[in-house]
C-alpha cells in the first residue's frame, strides 16, 4: 500500500513509548501497534486528531503517500 505510517518516527522524535501514547490517546496497545506497524486498513479522524494533539504534530507527519514503483 502506498500509504506509509510514520507513527514510530514521531514517537521517537517525542521520546514517547507506545504505552504512554496509548494512555494519553485512549486507544488500546494492540490498536496502536496495528497502526504503528502499518497493518491498519483505516484510521478515524478523531484518532488522528488525538495522536496529533499528543505528539504535537500534523497529520502529514504521521501519514505519508509514496507512489509504488512497478
């Protein structure tokens, strides 16, 4: 999929663990892990909003589009 999730990069920049982000955002560890590893098929705007608030970033810092080379 050409959508890349850079949640791990933003968490590293903010020196925040998955546990801490999970508590602050109000999502389960497993759901955040699925998102972090790029296995999620969708994300709610409310979830993206909460993550961006906690990590003090923009949605584009979390999600990136890369065209697939064929």
